[in-house]
């Protein structure tokens, strides 16, 4: 069945296949720029890497986080460093570089193709000189880049590896970092509680669950979309999530920021996590 599908995809041009048609339509109507949200106007390549492309063009990708990102980009924070771990093609790294031009941006992405797409996105948006692109991130690498920063922001999406990476014992500079982490409970059972325990003494923590998507979020109706089963419109606004996802948004407590006081985290843990196939 897979071979037959591959032959059909090669024989039929993308724009005449259902998903290809919707992708081509989104590219044309947006001119490959993010349509809305905190990164509205950002130029995109012709595809995403390891994640959903059309929601990024529409500006609804991880829409639950938009108010937090917007607040970060406007009045709430003045970061001197933004670190994106699992940066893929650079949706957050490039978007935040555009919104926070005074901040250094370091983007970790372990896959060669992901780094190539990230470089292309940085060039498209004229921020390639401001984004330091690196490979896989381990705890020592994260501490190395955060060590000299006074107000860092860390964006982390590493497919379950957050259990090893986000530990204030091995990465003490995380205690003063604002952290946005995607939680992969289906890979690393219990990770939500583990991270909450690790950072409860140093951070205000907000748990952000995924919200439902609606086909109405695909804004264009054409003769072609009328012919397609409605399930295709449901699919293109989805983000291909295997299960409903959630995130932790963790901001350093003001008292610790002012006094430098931190408390030792006493909860140690051995989560049952699988090594991620990709750092994204």
C-alpha cells in the first residue's frame, strides 16, 4: 500500500492531490508569510520540518501559547538571550529574533535537514547574522550558553528529552530563566509533575493544555475546498498530535530574581522516558 501511494504521489502533481491542493492554496493566499499571531508577517519556506506547515502559515500553530508569546514580545520581558532547543525549521527562533531584535538567539537542532531549513528561514527574514545555529543540546551545552545571561528565555521541544535537559541541579542557570516547554507525557510518563517539582521553588508555573481545533480556522473556501471531504479541512488545521499535548510556562519568582536566593530542589526522580528519535 505504501509503494502504491508513493507511485500515485509521483504521478500526480502536488496541487492536484487533496492535501497538496490545500497546501498550495495556503501558500498562494499568504504569500508564504505567517498570516496572524505573534509572528505575523514572518516569511516561511515551502514546508515545515517535523511539524505541521499550514497551521504555521495561518498563525494558529500552538495557538494556546500566543498570548504568552505576545506578552513576552511586548511588555513582560526584556530577555538578553533566547535559546530554542529543538528549533526545527525555526518558527520560534526566527519569530522571536524578529520580535526581540536586542536579544541574542541560539537555536539547537540535531537534524541536518532541520538546521538547513532553519538557515533558509533566517536568511528569508534577514536575521541570519543574529541566530547562532547549533546541533544537539545536552545539559552541559545548555548551561554553557545560559551561564553569562541575566534574563534568558528557553523554548524547549525535544520529544521527551526534557526530563534530562531541564534540571536545575545539572543546569543551575535555569533557575533564572523563563522556560516554555512542551510536555511529552506519552513518551516520558510523569514528566509534568517532575518538572513542576523541580521548578516550584524558583518559578511561577502555569500549565497550558491544548485547545480544540476547528475547520473554520482554515479561512478560504473555493470550489476545490467544497469538493473535498470536510475531514481534510479538519486535518490541515490540526498539528498531527498523537495525543492532546500541553506545555509548562515557568517564570522566575521576582524575589529570587532580586535577591539571588534559590532553594535546593529535594525531589529527585527517575522518569520512565524513551530516548527521542529527533530533537524537536
